[in-house]
C-alpha cells in the first residue's frame, strides 16, 4: 500500500514538474479573413467587421483602431469586401485587435444632411469610441472633408484619398489628417484646423504638427500616383499609429456616450511597442496544481543585460473582467518603464474565463508569479518590487501591501479602494485587523488616485464618506504605518475630506485639475491621496509617472523586510 501511494505521489510530482517546464508557451489563434457583415440596425448602408479572436499575441482590444471607409460610390457587400482588400487593412485589424467597415451614402450620391444623420446614428450605435479612423475615397472624401471633419469630436484620425472640399466654413475641432491625391486646398484646410507647422519633408510626404500638441498632425502625401494600399500604409506609419481619442471627463469612458455628448475627446498617444524600446513576452506556466498562470512581461532594451539585482519590477493588476493587457496599454506604465528602465509584468490574476488561464490566483497566487518572475530575471532587484492596479486591481494591490508587505516596497491603486464586505478574499475588517497587528513593526507606502466623478466606486463626499472604499483604504494604511488619527473634515478640506500635508493643486494641459496631499511619518511620505476633478472611473495615464516617482523613494530590505527610504 505504501509503495502504491509513493508511486502515485511521484507520478503526480513528475507530472507537475513537466507541466511547470512549459515555459513561454504561446496560444496563437489562427488569423481569420476579414469578412464584412451588414449592420442590420443601421439599414442597408453599413458593413462592419470587428476582430474578436482574442489572440493573446496581438494587442488588447482597449483603444483598438476602427477603420471606417466612405467609398467613392455605393458598394454592395461583395464590393465592400473587395474594397477592404484594396486598402491592405487586414493585417492592422488583426495585429491591433481592431475593426474595419464601409458606410455607403444613403442614396446614389452623398447628401450632406442625410448622410450626416446616418453618421450620428453610427456613432450612437458604437456607444464606446476611442480610436475611430475615418477613410474617405473620392466623393466619400469630399463628404468627410465637408461634414465629418466639422464634427470630429470622436474621430482619432482622417485619411483623404482624392476628393475636394466644397464647404468654406472653418472647423474648430483639431483632428489628425493624412491627405493623398486630393485637391490642394484640402491639406491647407487641415493644417489650419490643427494650427500646424511644417516639421519634416521627404520625397514621400510633408509632415505638419502643432507646437503645443504634436498629436495635432497633418501629413501630405506627395506621390500623385500612389495606390490606396500604399497611401494607407504610409498613413499608418506617419499618423494613424500615433494617437487615439479619450473621453473620461464628467463620465466613465467605457460607459460610452451619444454623438457630441461630451464634446471633443482628448487626443492621447497610442502605445506602439515596436517603437518604444520595450519587448513584450507572453508567459504561461503551471506554478501550482490548480492550473496554468498567465502573464505578460515588458522588458525595456536597457534592462536585458543589466547587472544582477539592479532593476525594479512593477506588477500591474487589471480591473474586473478586463484582460491582462488593459493596464499595460492604458495606464502609462510601459511608457514610464521605457524612460526609467524598470521591468513590468501584467498578471492575469482574476481568471474569470480568460483564455488561456481560468485560475483565480488570490494574493498567494500573485506572490507565486512574482517569485517566478524574480527567479527567471536575475537583473530584478528583489528589494524594489511594486504593485499597481485599476479598480478591482487597485483593491487587490491595496490588499497586497498589507498581506504581502514582506514582498512589496510600495503599492498604488487607481479608482479602487477597499470595500467593507468581502471581495476577492479580503475585506476592510480583515485587512484592518492585520494592519493593527503589524502597526509599529511594518510600513508599506501607499499611493491612491481616483476621479471625483467616478460613478462606479463613488468618490468620498460629506454625504457618502461612511465606509467609503477610498477612505477605508487610507485608514487601513494609516493604521499599519502607525500614523496619527486623521479626522474627516469636509469643512476645512472640501475636496479630499481629510487634512493632508503638502497639499498641492496641479493644473494640466488636458483641462484637468489634480488635488493631492500626503501623510508623513517624520519626514517620510507614507501615504499620498490624489483626486482628479471631474474625472471618471479609469486610468489617468500621466499618473503613472506620479506613482513611479512615489515608488522609487522606497525599497525593502530582502533579509530584514524593513522599509528603506531614499529621499528624492
């Protein structure tokens, strides 16, 4: 009997070891062909394809480009599919998890009023928009110039191939534009709209950009015989790949909006890993018997051959039911990593049916993954491990800083605190009890940032602060870091609701204002709370640099586990 049990145990152990050796396995989904489908709700004039393959080697769907073509004349379904083939957009759609479509004129020719109404219906149908690229060809280009460019609040970029401009009314909505084989006045129009100046000229094109906002860019293609496919390829390289549109002002971006509801969306840089100097690596490993763990590693070029134990690691945790490309592609941390030279890992921690891992890691599982990343990258400094999360990921990063304080030197959360009921295996009371026990012995720095118009986890006000998740998180960290009691006082501190030191108002060039304050222990800023006025429930990308500037002040001794403070 003992021999049988031993043999069975060894067999299981060998199976587990073999499974654990499946390193960097890639689950690549075969690329399907683009085949447009009629959007029945919008009548007979709209054909659309969205990539839903969820190829883990492609980009995530957040801010994915959606290319919409206005053709020279009406096309049927087969002609629409043939037109997509002429554009060469197939590869971009699959590589960037995007979409492509064709919108016909309502009649045999374009009617500005009727086709504008149809365009508004299309925008309302989409609901959430971030990277809409409008392509106008011939008469379709003229319609785009005359109508859509005047109403480009949600448009991330325009491509013009032929056509002209017949309306003389100016537009006050800057929109990036690529002009090819068009009337010479068209380029001048877009240059003026974007208040752009010439910055580069080659044999292929002239590039114009705005001095204060370089994403307000216009490219004029110079080849009068260029094919549609080649012109679009150049447009992607010089213009389309650079930006998307983002609106999180006075609402939450993924809840969407109707045409023009929130005014002109902000132009934001689109992360192009190929040009960032950062390599993304897909990792799938079985670290425990429950199943495979899945994460992405982002390795800046300068960190690859760095000395042992010299490079920090930032762990990113996505929000509820997001996939584990969300934070890397929208938080701003990859761009900061490229500048500051640290490694980033975004972990599929939630496991809610996410291919290829369905394992809910919990806090212990996250620690297993982090330990494995440290083991396989000798250049990582185990004293400088940090965690940051969004929403549910922010709740989890807050819990990690308490429960796994031996591992993380500092943690941060965006749009998420700690609920007073159990979520993901912890609650306010359970974390507070642990914080009380560790008080005076353990310190973990904590950075919290959120929007005041968050309608998912409401920002604390004088009317809702009791058991508010953001205040709960601050109180837990105040207790563990052994800081004095802080009174909730909306009379003397009308925005943050608590008296913080180092109060600062930060004005930005995106029409947003940040209010921030810190709690010190002696001269050490252990807690920082930042409110983004009139901002919804999502990442504010410039906050990544703020969080990193907070993180890099701290390390944790790998042996004693004591916090080390390095003032700026």
